[in-house]
């Protein structure tokens, strides 16, 4: 089963599969490698992208208040 969650920043795909307990890690690795290989072999039709912004310090601002 594949589920999809989308918002204005990204999409999240969740893959659920049934596998015996002693093959969980190997299966997850094999699926991940297969997904990456298919993505790389898509001739640019499918790409992964990520961006991270870090705000180190808020800019200085001044506020003038007039008392009545």
C-alpha cells in the first residue's frame, strides 16, 4: 500500500509492505535502493529536491509609539 500526503512544501510517500521479521531491514534496504535507481534512470523526469533555510538572527527593527 502506498499513501500520499501533500502540502505546499513537499509530498510524503509512505510505503507499507508485509515481510517476515528477519527480513525487515534487508527488504527496506532493497526497496530504497530500487527506488533510487529508478529515480536516477528516469532521464530527469523524476528528481529529488530539498532546501533548508536557517535564520540565525532576527533583523533589528525600531518601533515608534506616540502617546495621546
